[in-house]
């Protein structure tokens, strides 16, 4: 009896052993349950739009879970890591338009203008740019004509896929534009460079300029006509606006003026069906997605596109002191952002009663900043809000995440680019139209013609750009183009970290290549002066 | 002891062919003998005493080869039936050398057992088998129940804290059942797991946490544990190759023994915990004085009239009890142990509680004349936790002491909160009322876990030198947690309360099979083992977060799996019982790596020389043991968190991270960064050690010197921008080294008839250094910044840099004025470029101690005993984040419509703004702590017969001597930021067995 049991157990044991052994090494090929492998993801066309959505979302959110969790890039606080938040800080904090009262890491370096290649914010911006570029490259690589045909994508799907691909090329050009604007000469990778362990080469600013230009021109015909695509997606208008911006700054970037080309593309935008929003303040409210002035937005939503960066930062950080958070549709302010006297003084009446673009909160605030870390020093700005034009609070019950979208390109900017390029002797435009464009903005601001001007010059344009476009992430580029960012021709409070402002060296017109990338990639040379 | 007679295997007749032929005959003869034994039996009785003529109570007398036996009574007497005069009696008693006696013609035996303090014959579990302790070649430490720390101990690792050189156990605070950071000889990795592998009765646990439990080890009832074996060096641990880089802790639970009578043990510990101190903050009156002196009119207006000590409010005196009942014995041939335990532990932070119901059953019968041994273990545990909102700890430190607890109105549940003056809603930037945080949040979990295995160990009938061992085990846990915050209270005010539910199911399987062949020929003995192991880990979780109106904020599903397959072999070779060699080789495959890189090979070799057995030592009367050990081995590491780091894959976004196209929102698909070539991290260990014992048996010790070098370090480094779909990736790059010395000394200082005093200490010196961090060597590389702090956002204060220890502090050097007072914002321009900025930070000290030691002492006088455990760390530096965050006047100068209390330290520094990056806040955290003081009294025979009753008074965490200015200098990771304070505990213990 016992023996039989024993024999059977041995048999069973041996059997179990061999069954287990034969299946064991195969079991090492585990595949994910929730994720999709890249081998299968492109077989299903319905995935394409979701992958494209990621490329767009890369400008808005921090990762795959809102407002935080599963970030795209690491090495910095996730809320800090978002594209728009970093871009905004880099473009605004070193200028006369904004100060921030926070003591986070090396954030104050933006005011002090003594940043180094170890600055984590400059590094995060750079990493975001290249994250976008590699996302775009991946999508473009996987949607070549050959690959689409190999996967049997045809008919309407094929047409759509090609439009998606053109939009990914636009987004890549946008990020390369930001790279050449902020960092000058950077690593260069295209869809030809597969993901893996390699060291990208460094492209000169001139080469990047030509690349961005050629890419935008190449997709100009492939993108949908202006204002015919779904809201949020790039169309021809977005490509034109970016080309106009590239050309307007060509002298800064490559030493060659391209104002005529700038006017060419401004004309294309103004000829399309864009129209100025009737009220200036509506451009920065939750229903700004309906605005006909919007050329290219970064979209946000209180429940579906949540982040601690982007508009959440822009709405909350500017609220503090005795400002009422409820007026901004939020649960509380973060007491960070204010502006300097230099911006305030560009308005003759700061109450907003005459020029409605003067959106200052002065109650309890001091005009002069004696301590950057004190929110009450410096006037606050009330531009961005999480309420609609009819006064309805945004959809997030918590009051954290705004529905408001960020206008990356809007018509008013193109009007002012046209005027400036014309003043800078670009061909294809005229002074009368330029004046008309400027007065169109001022009539909206003044609710009538009382603010109209009869002549304009370049200094006026720079100030008008501040009045119209402050806190919209243009200022650093504008000051550099006007040669007022560095040196001592223009001092504003706290320029260079000194109360009355100081002269700062010229090499600061570009940021340093981050030390982390210099270590990772020996092909790279640091920008001069760092 | 699992396999008491494993080491007898070698003594069995070795002529297998002869045996094979005779087997049928022997079986018949055996059967006849078995029958006849029923009729012809001899009764033998006797007394067992120690060398000093003391009767030994509870000594075992076993008739060899049978399950017949007896246990000595109070006078050390026994009576046993033996089949015939050839019967061999095996006499055993813990702590004494085992003896075998042939019965012969005697019927009355007086046996004197010799003390075996070193217990060199003791078997230690070494991974896939056990070895005699004296034959061990690697660095292995064994610690058994009698040396465990006593008291209010909820988790197993606390039983051995401070007892073992080279093992550092740092509890994560004083919450009920809180986990610990366990480091064996320092960490071997930067980004991969640094926790040792834990194996319970042959079931290797996975190292990841269990949702809803503070500590995955809290599922093991410490009362069920018989001993711990720690495999420290690679030659010992390499047999667990794939998961052994950080050492291996083998836990063996208590078992029944064949022939034992049933023994019932009941133990109970009642404890009272109190907070051992408080963080220094201003009193209400001091605070009022400062605000009135320095504040603006608006700030003065914010002052209240109350006097509230918030830290007194949130803590309580907490009572706990832990009751355990176990039955151990042998039902005929079936040795068993069953236990049940119930523990209910309250935390000193109000609302925190954990209760645990645990049960275990173990049977270990033998069949076919002990050829087949079966070992079945099943442990089931159910834990209920109520987690306190630990945000209250930090909040109590900074909350304005002039404010009352209650507002006097019904709003916000009646608690005082700072409001936004415009909206009259809770101010989102202000701290929350600490008591409201505790009382208005109910965070509960219920977690069940089952760990069980069946081991079949078969000694071949035709070839008894050969043994086959099959081990099938499972480890499953089910967690369910619920967090509820009502509507209309300050936490989650704007989102309308919280109703969150999370679940987790873990299903881990182990299948192991090995063959073991042991043979002696002449002066040689070989012990060859070869086996196969399969482990599979699946975890699945959900997370649903809603408010009270049902609005969903997060709804997450996660599932992941990884599998390990291994083939291993070990050869032990002994020549003349003097020269011992061990070789192991293990080949591991991990599903985490690609088919090209998934297999790793991990060899080890060790040599031991028992010098005292040498002829030239025969005349020596000094050493009873003197063994030299040399070992070398390579272990691997693949536990990198993610289960699919080599695969190119696309991850869907949650509904909260969609993007808008037109009027529709699209969930996104993100291509993940990956390293297709990621592979095993390898740690090479060299170990040299000497075990020694003085012949008198009263002094013994060990010294070990080791060096551990990790290569292909799994570290997160920046990728060249543009080359991958991320900015930082986990890849194999870099090297770190740990080296150290361990010294252990155990002595019996006094050994008198009624008085004895055991004293021991262990000292560990460990230092580590990062030796490379980049693929392309670059002397300018600053390193990887780590050590996030509280205050600001994303600030870090530590760094891993080549040439420095891991977790070195990376800060600016504070400049002091003539009075020795730090000057706010003034730092040394260390690089001399005329600017003081990030580039002037320097590397200063490190978080981990360079030297740590444990001291234990036990004095016994008649039935009284008094023991203590002292533990000390030296050269561990702590960043006082509590001060850097709270000791500034910013709380006053801020304009956010609330006030923050201050640390009196601000009066010394005068800082207005936070100086997070000042090295002023790094302090020497060296300390000496009285971990445990136990007074015991033994009431022998109180309940008659062989009963044994012990009562004890136990104090834990009684004092800490340190210069550190914060609450507690023992901080895993070195950044002190309001940890749950470790309580001071007084307990009364009762242990009855009969």
C-alpha cells in the first residue's frame, strides 16, 4: 500500500518536473498586460490618432496620468517638468514682465541672470524640447508611405495618416524652433535616427534655421487649410505663423534679415479667416477655444487634461495677497508671479479703464519690488482665469485645473509682426496696413478710437508688444531682437538680480547646453561664454 | 532545526551495491523486527545532568532510527522503551553537545552532557539544504530564538536589530507595524533594489511592498520564528544568485519534533507606548511675543488667544497587546506545530492602529523509514490597518499655537482652520488643523496573506547517498483599502471629500527541485547538489478615487508579471574534515531582460581551513575552534521595478491626461523609452574571515573583512538628448564599491552555579564609494542629484558622485560671522569665480554610518535575568529638514493670511528666508540608543509538571544619546523630515509552557 503510494508519487513528481522544466524558459518571454508593444500598435489605425494626441499633449501635460504620476521626463519635480511651464518661465522670468517669489532650487537664477549649465529649469526645458522631437521622430518614422502601405493603411485612413504625419512634422519644427531660439546650436536627430544608444551630432544654428524653414515649407501643402482642422490641431495657419516668427528673428539667429519673407507669411495668415476677438480679456478665459483669433493653442481641461504645469501654473501662481481666488475660478492662489514697474509704466492708465489690456491687481500690492520673495511687492496680473466670458467657473470641482487654453500663436501677434517687419524695411507690406493693424488692436483695447496712433516706430512696437502680449511667452525673444535683453541699453527692476537692474553679459542671449547632456554626449560643444 | 538528522546521512553504510542486493531481504527482516519489537522491549531510565550536576529539564532522548523517545522531567529523569540492547539513544539539549549512547545491558543510565556554547554541531540552513555550522565556508550568521529581542515587536526584522555585524536595520518610524530598511553590508546598487532576499521556510518572498500594509514582513508573526540565518558574503549567497546581491535572510519557523509530547505555549505581551520627545517649537506666548515684535499689522491681527500645544494634541499614550498560543508535539509519527496569534497595536499618533490575526500550521512527517521526509508549512495572516494621516505630524510642528483646536462653529466639522479672507473657504496654502487631519480621515485596509509550501525530501532507497528535494510554494496576498474623507471638511474641501478604494492581488509561485549526493571515501567527503528553480510573480492592482458625489478623479488598473528561471549547482568538498572547499554555480534567466541578455552566470568559490584540527594544534589548549574562511563570488541583480524595461512599448494615458481635438478628448498612447540591451548588474564579493573560540568555551568571535564591487550598475542616467524617448534611462553603467570589516565577540564573563553573565558586541565598519557613473569617462560630471527635501518644490540636497560615498550631501558652504552665527544667504565662493551659485556647492559627509555597533548583555541570577541591547551609529550625517523648512521668519513675513509657528533655532540664525542649500543644516547624527532592557523572572513548575512560566518587564527605546538637535538621528536616507516618532515602550510579558 505504502509502496504503491510511493511509486505513484515518484511518477507524479517526475511528470511535474518535466512539465515544469519544458515550459520554464518559454515563460521568460513575458509581455505587458496593460501596455501595447510597438510591434502591434501600428497595425490598428485607430491607435494613430492617440499617438498623435500624445505628441500634442507633450506640450501640455507632464505624463500619462493627470495631474501627476507616470511622467514623461524625470530628474525634476513633475509639475515643473511640463513644456509650457518651462517655456513660459524661460521666456518671461528673465525679463521686465515677470518676477516669481519662489525659492525652488535654482529658479531665482532666471532673475539673477547668472544661470549655469547645471540649472535644472534650463535642463528641463531642453529635455522637454528633445522629448517632443523624439516623439515626433518616432511617429514620422512609423508612418512613412512605405510603412503605411506595408500595414495596409489605405483610402481615407491613408489620407488621414499623411495629415497626421505632416502635423507631427509641424510639432517637431516648433520644438526645433524653440531649441534654436533658446539654445542656439543643439543636437540634431530626425526620423532617420532610430531609438537606441547613439550620440547625436550637433547642428549649427544656421543649419537648424534652414531645417525648420524647409520642413515648414514642405508641409505647407500637406496640412489642412487654415481653420479647417479640428480645434487644437495644427493647420496651415500655424505653420505660417511659425514661419513668420522664424523670419522675423532671422537676423538674431543667422545674421541675415528675412523681413520680406516674414511679411509673406504674415500676409497668408491675415488673408485667412482669422478675426480679432471682440474683447481682449476673453482671449484668456475658459471659452477661448471658441476664439477666431486663435491660430495655435495648447489646450487644457479641468477634468481631462490635468497638470500642475501649463495653465494651472499660470492661473494659480499669479494669485495671492488679497486677490479673491474665486474671481479666478480656483480654490487658492500660489503667491508667486507678479510684474515689475517697467511693464506697469508702459500703460498711461493702469486701471484698465482706458486701455483694457492693463490688467493689474494693485490693492495691497506695492509698485516697487524690494523683496522678490514677498508677493505684495510688485503688481499682480489678472490676465489668465479659470472662468468663462459669462462668468462660469471651470469644470474642475476642486478648483485646481483650469479649462483655459494657452494661445501660443494668435492673430494679434501676427499683426504686430507684420508692422515690425514693415518698419524694418521688409517688402510686400505697407506702412498704412501696419498702422491699421496696430490701431485694430488699440481700438479693441480702448473700446473705440481714443487710443489710436497716427505713426509707429520700432520702439513703439516693442512697447506695444509688451502691452498686447505680456505674459504670453514672447518677451525674451522680443527683447533679444531689439538688443535690449543684455547690456545696459535697457535696465528694468531686478534685471540681473539687482533692485535697479544691472548690465548683464551678451552671452546670455542663449542658454547654456545643459551639463547633463555635455556629459552624455561628447559630440557637443558648449555655447560661448558658459 | 528542520532536518535534525541530515548530517547522519553520511554515516549510513556506503556500500550501496551490497545494500541494493540485500534490499528485499532487509525489508523482510525489518518487517519481522518491527513486529517483534512490539513484543520484546527493554525499559531504560536515567538522569541527564550538565557537567556541574544540574539536572537538565526538557532534554530529549530519542531511540535512533525510530520515533520513540522521551523528554526529561524536572529532575532530569527519563524513562524510555527500547527494542533491544543494540538500540542507540540520541540525547539532545539545546546549547549542549549531542550524545549517542548504546544501551547495551544497562537499564539505568546517568548521562552528563557537555556544554557546547558555540554549538558547532548546530545545523544552519544555507539555501537548498543545511550544513553543520563548523563546516560552513562562507560568511553566515545564525541567530536563534533565545537571542531574539523581546518586547512589543510586531515585525520579524526587529527581533535581530543590533544583533548581527554587517546588518543594519533602520525602522521607518514608529507607526504600528512600520517597515524597516534592511542593509546587509551597505547597498550594492544605486537604482535597483537594495533589500536583501528573504526566504521563509524555503519560500523566497518578492521584495516589493504589499498595498495596504506598512511592511510586507509584518505578515510573519515574530512568535513563529525559530531562527534567522543571514548569508552575507557572495560565496554563501551566490546559490541564490539572481536575487542575492544584497545578502539573503533565511527565516525558519518553529517545528514539531518526532517523539515529542504535546507542549502548549502561551505568551502575552501588554505594552504602553509614549512619545519620547517633541520637536522644539515656540510656545504660544513666545510666538505672540515674536509676532508682536516683528510682524506687520495684518499679521498681528491674525494672532489668536489660545494656547495650544499641537504636538501634545496629536499624540497619545497607546496600549497594545500581543497574545500567542502554540501547540507543538508529535501525533504518533506526525510532528506538528500549530499556532495562533492576535496582536492589536495602537500607535502613539492618534487614530493609528494595526491588528493582526495570524495562524500557522506545520507538519513534518517521515515515511518509509525516514527515506521520505515531508515538510508542510502554511502561514495565514489577516491584518487590519488604520493608517493615521501622517501629514498631521508636520502640521503640528508649524501650526499656529495661538489658535484653538475648535472654532466654535459647526463649519468644517467644528475645527479651527485658516480661511481665505475672500472666499471664506480653507486657505489652500495654509497647513491644516492637525487634529482635523487625523479625525476627519479614515484610511483603513484589510490585507490577507498566505505563505505556504510543501517540501518532499526523498533519500533514494537504492542509493541513500542521493537525495531528491522538491519544494513547491506559494505566496499570495489580497489587499483592500478604503480612504474616506467626509464632505465639508478642510482636507479635500474643494473637491467634496474623498471616497477612494484600492485593491491589490499578488500571486507568487515557487517551484524548486534539486538532487543532492553526499559521499565519504577515506578522508574525503563530497556533497554535490544540482537543481532547478522557477519563480513567478504576478501583481494586479486597482485604484479608484472619487468624491462624495461620485465624481471620478482616477480609475487605474495595473497588472504586471515577471519570471525567474535558474539552474544551480554546489559542490562541497572536505578533506580530513579540515580543509573545506565550496563551489557554486548558478545560471539565471530573468523575463525582465531580452532573450540576448537575460541569462546571467554567477559563480562562487570558498575555502575554509579548520586550523584547530591540525596536528600541530593538537597540543594547544587555547582554541576549541579556529577556522579561516576565504570566499569569492559573483551575484546578480535584476530587480529594477519595471517588469519590461527592454521592450519597446506604448502606454495608454489615464482619462485625466487626454488631449482635446475639436470637441473630443483622446486618450494618448506614449512610446516608452527603453534600453533593449539592459542586462544583469553584477556584484563581486571578496571575503576573508576567521571564526574562533577559546577552549574554555567562554569567549568566541569572528572577524570578517570584505570588499564588494558592483559593475554594470543599474543606474538612471541622462541619455544623450534625442537618442531615446526619455531624458533619463535605467541602464547598465557605472561601478560602486563597498568595503568593510565586521567584528563579533561573545563572552561568558561569569559562569557560576547561580550566576552567569553573557556579554557580546558586534562592530561593523562599512564605507562605499562611487567609482564610475558614465559610459564615457568624464571628470567634469557632477553626478546624480538625489535626496529630495520638503520645502520648495523639487529641491535635492544629496548627490552620487564618482570618488565620493553614495548619498553625499551637496550643498553650499555656510559663512559665519565673528559670533559664529550663520550669515543669511552668504556662502563660500568655492570655485573662486566671483559668483556664488550652484557651481559652488560641495560634497560634504554622507547619510550612512561609517561605523555601527550592537552591544548585548544578559545576566542571570537564579531565576532572574536582566538583559539589554544597546545600538550605536557613528558618522551618519543628517540633514535637518525640519529646521531648514521651519526655522525662518518667512512664516511671519509671508502674506498668505496665515501664520506658521517657528523653531527656536530661528532666534539663533535670524534667517528670514529658507536657506535650503546651506550646509548649516547637516548635523552629525551619531547616537547610542538603549533599544531594549528586559527583566525576566522564571517561575519553574508554577503550573506543575514540566510547566515553565516566565514573566518579564521590558523597556524599549529607553534613551538615545546624541548631539543631533532634531528629534531622532536615526533616519534612513539621512533627511529628517517629520518621521512618525519612534515611541518609548514599556511592556509586561508572560510566557507559559506546559
